[in-house]
């Protein structure tokens, strides 16, 4: 039994927009609102619109023109997959993630290989800085306070690899002594 003050939030409430069915005009408004709030790719916008159609139902006789709407937004300059990929790669590198993680994020966003080429070059060019940032944030290797045991080193190496860094670079940071200065090798 619910205690006093809990009953109001235990009842199932319908979703705010669940009763409104969609037509082409309301779909266009949803798309505009989405691109003005979020940097997005073609695939992410199409996925969002298709999800909204599934959640709310479609009321027009004609089928939803999601792909045409997305292409119109691309033509108007609201969506630029190459620019989105570059920004995403830069943001992930600044947060300490490696090239493999950037590649996964771009794949999930539906970025084509051609649009993602420059973004991948950005992540490759910044791989040392990203690894150093990751090590500093996690207090790994030269940024550690004390010498880690073998089990902790193994876990730190796994964390580096999950963050998308290559094995050699991860190995250099993880097995560096606290306070040791390591430099980028060309």
C-alpha cells in the first residue's frame, strides 16, 4: 500500500503527446524542433521521426514522407553529416576517447565513410592528447598516486581499450610509473 504523498506518482499517467496523432504538417514541426535543439545526422533525424510515428499513430491517407523531409532539411542546410561527424569526433577526443570509439559513434549516427573520413583523421591526429586526457581523468600511469598492482593494471588497460585507444598507446600509459614523463612517439 502506498504511503501518504506517494499515491499521486504511482498512478500510470498517459504520455503528454500520446493522444495526438500525426500528419505531415505536425511531423514537419517535430523535425524543425528537433534540429533546432540538437546537432543531428540524417539517420538520427529519420529514426526520431519514425519513432514518433510509431508512438503517436499516423492520421493522413498518404504515407509519411520521412525521407523526403530529411532530404529537404539537408538541402536547406539544417543537417550536414560531415560537419556533425567532425564535431562529434572533436568532442569525443576532448573527453579522452580514442579513434575506435569515435568510429563506433559515427557508425551509430549513420555517418557514411565519405562524410566520416575527415572526422576519423581528426581523431587520429588527436589520439595522443585524448589518451593523455583519459589517463589524467582516471589517474592512470604517470597520473596515478601510487604504483598499481597487476590486477589494477589489467583493469586500467581494459578501460583504455574500451575507450577506443589502441593497445600500444594504452600499454605505454598504463605501465608508466607515477610521475614518469612519457612523450608522444612519431
